[in-house]
C-alpha cells in the first residue's frame, strides 16, 4: 500500500491519542498524524482545508463518546461537507462501546469502513 | 168501560151468531167479529188479522169444530178456542177438549159464555207472559259469556248455559249427568266442599276461585259467584285462567328479578330521568355504604360523588346513550359514604317514548376496585421495572465503556514499556500509567456514587430549610463565584421547609449552581437566580442563569445521560447531571429544563 500522507485521530482521551500515535508511527504508514480532542475541532479544520483547497486527510480514526461534538454529530456534519470534495476518505470508528445500537448505527454510514472496539491493533492498516 | 174483543166466529147460522154476540156485549165486551163457515175463509182470517178468541160451532156443513181447531193449531197462534154446540155428546166433548180446545158450551147455556171467555182470555194472557219470561231467560242464558249453573243440593247440575260447553267442552247432558265434584281439580276439592257447606248454610259466595278439569284434560281457573235460593244454587262463573296465568307469569318474573338482584354481587339501579327519581337495590346501597332505607335521590346524587376527573366523560357517555348513541358502559370512581373513591363499572339501558324522550333507564353497578387498583399497581410496577432495566443496561454499557477505555490504555502502555529499550521512554510511560490509574480511580468513584443512589431503597428524609441549604452551597462555591465575579441571588423564602434527604439536597444544589457558574457566558457577568415556588403537590426549585445555554434540539435527549458534556470545558466529566437526575428521581421528583443557546438556562426541579 502506498504510504498515506495524512491521518487523523479524533478522540478526547489524551492517553489513547498518545498510544494510537505510537502504534501508527511504528507501522510507518503515514507521514503526518493530526489529533483532535472532539468532533467540532476536526470538522472546523476540515472546513478550513476545503476552503483553502489544501490536501485533505487520507484516513480518519473516530471515537464516538466525546464532549462538545460526538462521533455521530461529526458524521452528520461530514456528510454535508463531503459534497464539496471528491476524495473518498475511509473512516474507522474506534470506541470502547460494545452497545449493539452503536454498531448498527455505524453500518448505516457508507463512509464508515469498520467499527473497532478498543483496544485495537492497527497493524491491519499496513496490509491493506 | 167496554172491553174490546176481536172475535173469530166459525158459525153457519146468522141467528146463532147474533145471539152469541149479544150475550157477550151484554157482559160488557165491545165485540168486533168476523164470521166464517168454510176452511178457506178461516185460514184467510187467521192469516190476515189478529184475534183474541176463536169460537166455533161443532156442526157446520162442510166444515165443523174439529176442522176449525186443527186450522188454529196449524197456524201456531196461541189463541183460546171455545167450542159451541146445540147437541154434542159427552164423548165428542172429551175428545175435542183432549185435542186442545180450552172449553165447550151448549147453545142453550150461552149465559155462561162471558165467564168462560173472561177466564180463557186471562189464561191466554198468563201463558203469553210466561212464554215471554222463558224466552228472555233463554236468551240471556245463551248469550252470556260467563257460565251459568243452576245446581241442586243433590250434587248435580240442573241447568247449564251454552257458555259451559264452549269453555269446559262438556255438553249440557254430560254436565247434568255427573256429580259436580267430578269436575273439580283434586287440589281444590277441600276448598270447594267448604264452599258448598257455606251455601247450605245460606251464605252468598262471592269470588270463590277453584279449578275445573275440562273435557280435553286441560285445567281452567274459575271464579264463582253463587247464591243459594230454595233448594238450588245459582252461579255465574267466570273463566279467569288467562288472568291467573298472566299473574303467575308476573309473579315468576318478579321472583326471578328479586332472586337475581339478591344473588348478584352487582348493585341495581332504576332511574326515571324526567323526575330524576331512582331506585337503588340493597346491594347498591351496600356497595356505596348508604343506609338500607334512607332516600338517596336520583342520578344527580351520584354525579355529586363522582370523581372530578371522571365526571366529564361519564356525563358525556350518559348523554350520548340517552340520545340513542350506543351502549352505556363506563368505568369510573364514586365516593362511598366512608369518603373513599372506589372504581365501579356502571352499565345501563334506557327506554324511550314515541317522541324519543328517555323515560326510564336501568342498569348495574359492579365493584371493580380491586382489579383496577391491582392493574394500576401492575402497570406502575411494570414501568418501574422497565425503567430500571433500561437504566441497568445503560449503566452496564457505561461501566464497560469506561473500564475498557482505561484497561486498553494500560495494556497498550505496558506493551510499550516492554518493547522500548530507552529508559527515558520507560519513565514517560510510567507517568502515563499513573494518570490512567488516577482516571480509573475517579471513574470507579463516580460509578460507585451512581450505584449507591440506584440501590438505596430507604433514603432518610428530614425537614430542611431550603434557603439555608442554598446559602451553604454558595459558601462552598465562594471561590468559584469570586473568581468569575458572579452575582448569585438566593430568592428562596426562608420560611419554606421541605422534607428531603440532606446529602441529596446539598449535592443537587451544588451541582446546578456550579453548572451555572461553569457555563457562564464569556461576554457578560454571570447572573444566577435561585427561587422556590409552590406547586400542586410540593415545590418547584428554579435555578436560572444567563450563561451560554444548551441547544436542546440537538442535545435535549442526551442531556442527563452519563458522560455527556456539551462544551469543551476541562472540568466537565459529564456525570454531574446524571447523578443529580438520579437523586431527584429517587426523591420522587423530576427535572425540567428550558434553555436557548447564548441566552441562558433554567432548571426546574420538582420536589414533592
């Protein structure tokens, strides 16, 4: 797989951000990793990039339970925004939730590639 | 005064005729006479005119006394016939008397004639009167609808009228040939015998009722009015079978109704709308606690004890039924005399007059209180359990979620510690591990708190001064209030005392006030008003701020969920509102929230 130029982590858990970053760095699959503490910061940044016609991320790892704007609200805003660009950005949900209704809901978004439950092993990303 | 006499005289001798008439006129009769001497003339005279008397000579050539008598009898007229003769032998006289002549006289003895005529006219008159009486009696007997019996003391009927055969089926001959006890129903024998004895003693019997067995074997109820006279009893007897059977039907129906009313656990009511009069059965009175006899009133009395919440629909259902729209069947609460509202099922049916006005309505009253209360209890319990289950499920997700995020962090950090050779990195990782441990601690503490609210069944209550506890919370928060320059108004009336759990009250106040401070608007001074207003039951605590507000459309449903925070505030753990809500509900109240982004938020806490 060709190396990604940009990967986003959207998660309010600082420790987990740190751990994910470590994990991804070891896999050498991306040049840059950006972290956001909640959905709103990620969406604001995305909007900014579109306006500036800057390169968009190649992959997003998204938590569900976050303050200010949770993962689901992020997806709603994302669907509106994505009409403005052509790129397909795979999104992975990474959550501690084992609730079936969260898994079912994730399936209803075509942009969500998979629903992963913490702790996750991201080594599969280097294979695909 | 002259007595008119229309005389038909069969005589061939003019002289004899004149002599005879003169004799009669001498005696005071005014005679109008027609004289005939042939059969043809006699027949014609009988046919065309009315006569009081026929006198005939014995010897008339080609005719004669015998022939004249025969013609008279043939005509069927009841006119006396006297024979006159110059010479008549004893034998002939006897013979003609036997044939039906009333009397005979010798022509030489005409002086006796007036006396004979007088006697015969009187007797003829008697015979006519008797016949008339007989005819009248026969007519009355035959047209009477009621039976008429003339009975002898020997136990036999002497005469019965035609109605008897019509009613009982026996011919007159059959009635007369058998002892009258043979017709009496065996069960009525004794009472009938008693009546006969009374008649023998001369009593008049009125309205005695017994049963006769008809020819076809059926039974008839008879009502006797009997009067003894001489050695006979005269009875007019009416067939009252229909009336008796109808009465029996009514009696049975009444008895059936009474039994049903007595045996039923339902109360019965019967209502006359025009006068608003009502009958209430003993069971009805028992159910409602009314005394057995006291006047209750009409339906109006019932509507006065109907539960206010049920009155409108009950009246609507009754009105609809009285207007002919559908059945009347309503479940509602009535206040018994003991002052307790009980659930009843009331059914009823009205009847209407030709003009469509309801004239009467009757129905039942069933006590369904136990079932109704049990059903309500069950629904309440079911909802409670359902709610509890939902909470438990939610709670288990939250526990799983929170523990998982920490443990996955721990395992990831440990892996890095193992993998790295750099001491500096190992130390960094240990630092991370410490903070994870601290978060885990905090999480467990919070979860503990939630569990303790959920599981405590007997939360102690005491009378608390709300104003004082608001002040206490403000004291605890004074640092935060000071640093934000906030203005807090405690408008709670110091008189207000509420029965509440002390630690819950402090926790609730602390949470809402600190929330208001935490989410104050950056561009204006924070202003919080705390007040308490009376409600139907209990109190409503108000905490109103002018902070940044919450978008309820977006966050409303999740507002009190665990670990929900809506602002990027570093203090927000998202547990506060969840715990507060649990505490308020544990005390039997609820929370309402009004908020608009950028304007402020008002929390209403209901405290019963």
